[in-house]
C-alpha cells in the first residue's frame, strides 16, 4: 500500500486502478480513503498488499456516459471515483471533484470573451 500512496502523491491523484494485464480492464481500485482506513486500523502500509484493501470488480462507466449519469452512479453507490472504460480498456478515472466541476460549468457557463 505504501507504493500506491507514493504513486497517488506524485501523480496528484486520489486513487489507483489495478488492471488486468491481458484486457487493460480494472480488477480493482484503491483510494486514499482505503489507505487512511488501513492506517487507522493499525495495518502496516509497507507489508499490507493492495489486493488486501482494494475494492474488487469496481463499478465502471464508459466514455459515452454523461456527467449526470456518472453523478447518479456515484451518489447511488457512494463512490468518489469511477474508472472510465473505452474500447481498449481503461482510459481514465473521474472523481467526484471532476463531476461537480462539470455540473457547475453546465449550470453556469463561462461568460463570452470580451472584445
């Protein structure tokens, strides 16, 4: 888990997806909250393996899923992260901040540029 925390810190991310090497599809996801829970439970992050703490078979969305649909999936499942799948496997992860910003922008589009 220490390696996952290191990757998240240096990537400025709050989750890491574990992929099936054959299909590039998510086998699991581990988040900063998972690591915090492990530490709070007294687990050693240097010896605890990601697979012990990750959510297996995470819920995913496709590249054609709307922001509103993503928000519904997140709130319905109490998720803060959703892997995004394309034809060739994982293409990214959206988090709750991404979804909130996109919804705010759709409700309040930026003003047109002034001359």
